[in-house]
């Protein structure tokens, strides 16, 4: 029988006496208005045809349904709205089975929850990630999920936005079974259920939950939320599912969803979502093919180099890690192996996966071994002479088509590239530490970088599962330039009357995981000190310069590693140190500054202005392509709270 088309994105075919409706709305089968109307028309057709025993819903491609169509947010609703479609599925008189062929996320998971059965394919995953957009599920997720899997598991999944693969979904009770061919299994299930009482998720009673277990998972979710409203609201709604009937619970959920949808927090997180989609896109580069990469060379196996090696290994690349001596190479191998072992212990990698990674790892002290690599990343000491000598040595070793990448934080990569035989193959890949954990990579488009080299660098970073943001060449690139600007502003406020713990408290209250002075102590004060000493000769004598950090370094206060920096660390615990206050007061007195009090609001306003002003300068210089790129760098590299949207977005909101 020919396909029946119910809308531009929903078509169906009769398989025996069961209709199989397929959603085909690339790229992610989002629940656009034509998908919703198509599903409704398919339900109407099945209801009108006595010979049709049931309906199977599945997705085309690798996705079941990837969620709501975010482009419809903020626009007048188009009928039928999703909650109506979902209620129709759940109350339908014939079995409706979800054949979950791929990701069922957000509204897609809610559609699956309303079906009378769920068969998970090998690529299936289920998740309600709305909290990541400052929202709660708006079409029954908080009310139906606890009925299927219990309150504790529902709070963990919805409160964190975590997705689960098919096997875990079956274990939780979210899916009925796993199948290599989910459509065939769903057809059999629909036939088996025809004429029997259907299992309607909304009619299942929420099982009583252990109060202690609920409290523990709630505390975990709220600790991660760091001031965001959505996770708190999600927990409240899930707990309400145990007290309210389905109709009341759905009404409360919908009201909360609509309130959050119109909030500044959700607007900020949606901005971040779209910024991530745009990140790494360079005009004209979409027509450029990346070079193939099979083997990655990593020079230097310290904290950064070993983290880069682990990222490459777990993404399927062969890795040749080079050190200066065989002893150092053996130490590097041990460090990489230990990081992989930790990944196994955390459940993110199987033991077999670890063994496969180690089989693809070669460690050596012989530079000649790097001849096999199509991409070599240096992660050696951040010194111009060290890096240029290394790249000149690599010129004679690697193939002409191989790419050389520098992981420098502050040096100008053009200066490194200029000393090589072919500057067009040099690119910057600025990873953030620990490189195997942090998502952000600043991809530095140097003056001579060839388009296919840049395209290859972007493809490589994406395959690592990381977020590439393209930056032009400037000292510190996007992130460290902005970090330097607001650190300078923080130090001005120190001189003028604020104290380190007051500035840090303002940042943490705003949503940063850690204040700037605590971050400096964690990283170590000596790196910035060395840089300031290098710059001393060229510094404008008329520019304001705060010497407090220099005084601390001279006193041996280099941060946590020395037990004291901006704070003291007795027993490893951060405490305010009166000795630091004395150094600050002496610096004020030497300049004749009368200290004044700073409110938390004023501190944050000045820091945000410093970030925004430096961001505008980066845009004007063409270093950053988009304000959203700057926001992503600050969120993913420097702890700026995602629910505030980044410094460029936040500035736009405050000027509203």
C-alpha cells in the first residue's frame, strides 16, 4: 500500500492491521506545528478505520523526536498545541506504541511517555533537558515520568536534564524493551495489546518514595543549580505528582512552564543554545573539506598534554605522545592511563574502551615518531623560544600536509608560525585545563592559516565532543583578554576599598562557582606575575597599575600550592588572611587612597562592565566574530553562569 501523507513531515504506511507513522522533519524531527497536526491527523485516521488495530510512531533518520521547535517560542501558539496531542495519544482507544529509533528529548520524550508502550532501538536515548534552557517540561514530563520510574529517579533525570540510553531506560521502567528493529517490535507489541485494557501512564499511581532518598537527590540537584529557578521548580512539580491528580498536576506544570518561558533566565539559556549552534561557523568555510586525521601527535604530557591525549584517544584517534626523555615518556603514559582509569571508575568509559584507547597510544622520546601524525599539538612550556624551536624541528619530520597546532595561552601564534617552513599549516588550539573535562577550545585563526587547516581544526574539536570558538590573534585570545580586563578592575576595587573575599562573594552570589581571587589562588599567582614582569618595560607609566599581587608573590604567597595566596589555606580550607588585608591597606596608604565601602551590586556592575567593554573591543578588532562567541567562552572557560547568558547578553538585558 502507498504511503499516506498526513502533513509535510508526517507520513504513514499500513503494516498488516497497524499503521506506522514516521516523523521526518530534519535535522532533529522537532515538534513543529506540521508535526503536531500530522500526528493528530494520523490518530484521526486510525480512529475512523475499524480495520486498523493500532498506531506505531517512529522517527526518520537517527532521531525519534528531538524536542520542541524553539523557533516557535515567544510567538502565538499554533494549534494543536503539544499537551493536546499528548492527551489525545494517552486517552486514545487503540494502542499507540513508540518505536524510539534515536533520541527522544524534551517534548519527544513526553510523546513517548504518553504512548501505551515504548520500544527502544539500539541508538535510542530518553531525556527531559528543559532545565538546561531555564524551563521545566511543559507537556506532562514532570507528572508522567515519576509514575513510570518513581519519584527519586524522576527528580534526578529532570532536575539535571541528563539523558539515558536504551538499556538504562529499560532498567528504570521508562522503556518496555530493547530491540534491534524497534519498529518491528513495536508492531508486534501493538498487535498484542489490541483489544486489551491499555496501560495509560497518567493513570498509574505514583509509588510512595523514601523521604530520605528524595531529600538526598533533591539536595544534589539544587547544589548543581547554583541559583537557577528551573531545577527547583522541576523538583516541586515532581513531588506534586505524588499529591495531585493528573489534571491538577498538568495544570500546575503548564502554568510553571509558561512563567519560566517568559523569564530572563530562560531567555539567557536559549541565547546560549543558539550561540552554540552558531559557534565554529566561519563564513565561506562550509564549502571547504577538512583534511583526514587518523593519528594525533601530542608534544608534552603534563596536565594539559595528557588531558588532550585522553580526549583524542576516547574520540577514536591514534595518539603519539612525545616527551624529552624515555623516563618522562613513561611517566606520561602512566598519567594518561590513570586518567583513563578514572573515566572507567566514573562510568563514562568501559574497561574494554580503556584497553582500546591504550592500544592506540604510543609514548616516545623520539621526535621522528611524529612523522606518522596528520596533526601535532604542542603542549610544552609557554615560552616563545621553546615553542619556535619545537616547530622548526617538526618542519623536518612531519609530512608536508600535516597540521601543527599550538596550545599557547598568551603567546602570539603568528610569531611561532612565522618561524616555520609553512605558516599556512599552523593553527592555535587553546584547550582549557583539565583538557579531558573542559568543553571549550579556542581555535585560533592565525594570519596565514589555510582555510582547510582551520576547517580541519574545527572538525577535530567537534569530534572530541568539545565546543570550538574561533578567535583571531591577540594576546590572551578572547577569554584571557576578558579575564585580564575584569581582574584589573577587581584589583582597582581592592585599592579603592573592597577586600578579596567581598569581591569573590559578589561573584559567587551572581552564580560563578568561584570568585576571581580564589581562582587565581587555584591556578597559581606566579604565571601572571612572570607575565607582568615581562611587560614591565613596555607598560604605559601613566596607566594605573596595582602592585598588591606583586607584593604577595614577593612574599612567597603563590596560591594554594604554597599554602597561601590571596587567602590562607590552613588544613586546605580557604580562609580570609589578615596579613593580606595588611598588604592591601599598606598599598592604599602608599598611594594616599582613602578606602570606601563597595556594595555587592556595585562590585558586579563594575566587573560586568569591564567584561562587556573588553568584549566590544574584541568585536571591533575582528578578534571575535559574534557577541555569542564571547559569551560561550566566558561560560565554558571561566565559570560565567550560563543562566545569565554571558557578559555580552547580560549587558544587553541590563540596558533593556
